[in-house]
C-alpha cells in the first residue's frame, strides 16, 4: 500500500510513464482501459487526476467506494486477456512478484503499457518486467517508490 505522503509524486510519475508511450493518452480514448491493481488509494488518486481507471480491489466494501471497480485478487485479476491498454500494478518486487507481473502483463494488449509501482530494488522490478515480455523499460522515482514502465510485446499470437 502506498503511503499518503508519496501518493502525489507517485501519481505524477505514473502520468509521466503513461505520457511517454502511445502518444500520451491517459484516459480511455487512444489507449483503452487503464487497470489499477493492488492499491485502491492510488486508483482513487488517479481518478481525481482525470485518468479513467478500472480498479481491481480485494473487497466489496472497497469496490463500493470506487466507480467501476472489479473485485478480485491481485494474482488472478478477473478480466480477460488483453483487455487493457495499460495496467498499473503495485507489489511487483514481493516474493510472489513474478507471478503477479506475468498475470498483469496478460491483461495488456500487444503494444500497451505495464507500469509497476514498488518500494523494492529497481533491478528486481526491471528483471520481472523483462521476463513478462515488457520492452522499452523506463524507471522513475517518487519518494521511496520506484516506477518501472514499458511496452508489452506479445511473445505468442
């Protein structure tokens, strides 16, 4: 979960990551669905910044507080393959991070964007993104958070 102190700078770094890919679309037009997994406060902050997001939250109570939210676990997001133009995921450097990142990459259409937000080591986030088929990696820092982003390239048809 993101600390409130770093939320504004994290949102700014995420918006910058989205803007450097695919012509800078940060809503649904031009990019497709933007899915936020792992932190409802981040989803709410992005909504407040005008980014059209679908949040994936753990409980019905959290879903009621976020318009259009989907209830499901971070490691098995209940959305179809390639349903999103961008996925923003929190927790990629945790011990179950490789499975999380692979699952999040599955959601992104070919040429879409995966953004990983974490406090872990930047090299770990980069390796996990690369292993999931993410290319053109960029990293930004926002306080203690590392934002790793890149383009998802389908390895198989």
